[in-house]
């Protein structure tokens, strides 16, 4: 896809480097960045980065390292522009297996080798449809197509996630997030014959949970 590519962050993990990208189809003006606010041809994107809270995880579950990026997008004019975002394992240190690990209300990918395990997750269309119904950083008009799965926002790629922002009208807002959680590869505490699932639970968090954590850290 032609357009402007912006590297938001190169995040180091023990499985390799994660590349967080933004892509705009509009090439008429360069993206401006100041204090974690990105101004593109047609949008304003405010980015908040937070270390998620895991005190709520089931007993015995622990997270060694994690991070979340919260994207608050608003359409600032009538300029035609399609935005997309992606996060993917860009540089692999050792052989890593990747595969979908989606659950209820969660779109996620699992990445692992014999030493480390990681999940990257975000909310699914059902959660977005609910936010649309309440006007929670999601246009209400997106509710019906999201609830009927006629609008696909985030898809799983070979090594990460890719998010396509629907076309917004001037003044409309759109929110999404990515959460990364990483641990040593280990067996579950209660079920030694199974792999620990702490990282999977860790990336299944809501906008409300992440915002509460961000306010607590600020």
C-alpha cells in the first residue's frame, strides 16, 4: 500500500524486536510529532504508553514484562486519509513459533520458543460494538456493522497484529490499544502438564482498565 510509514517505537523483547508502525495513505503532508501527539494530513493521534496492572490476575499467575499503547484518534478535517497501525516481531533472536490465540472479547497472537513466551492482544469487534453503543471513543454508527462482524478492525498477521482504522467523519473519535506481555516459557502452577497462560490473560484488558492504570501512574 502506497503512503507514508511512521515508526512509532522499536520495542525490545527477549524474543526479538517489536516494530510498532503507523501508515497513512495520504502523502501530501508529513506526519508531525510532539509530546506523543501525531498530526497527520487528516487525523490527530494521541498516544499513551502504560505498564499494565496485573494485581487482578488469578493466584499463581505472574508477568515478567509488559507494556500497553493506547491510541486516541480524532478526525480533524475532511481530508481523505486511511490510517492503519501494526505491531510485529521484526527482528527474531532465535526460532520463534507464532500463531493465533484469540478468545472471547480478545484478538491475540502467541509467540514462543523453548525459553520465552509472549502474547500481543487487543479488543475484538464485540467490545468495540459495545463502546460504540455508549459513545465511548467510538462512533455510534459503527455499532451495527461491528456487532454483525461486517467491519473488521484488527487482523492477525504472521508475526503480530494489524489494525485498520475505519473512515471517520470530521470530529469523530476512535480508540484502540495493543498490549504485550512476556514471560519465561514455563509450566502452569496448578496444571504442570500445561503451559502457563499468564501472558494470555494479561493482554485481555479493557480500555477502562488501562486508563485507570495510566491515571494511577500519571
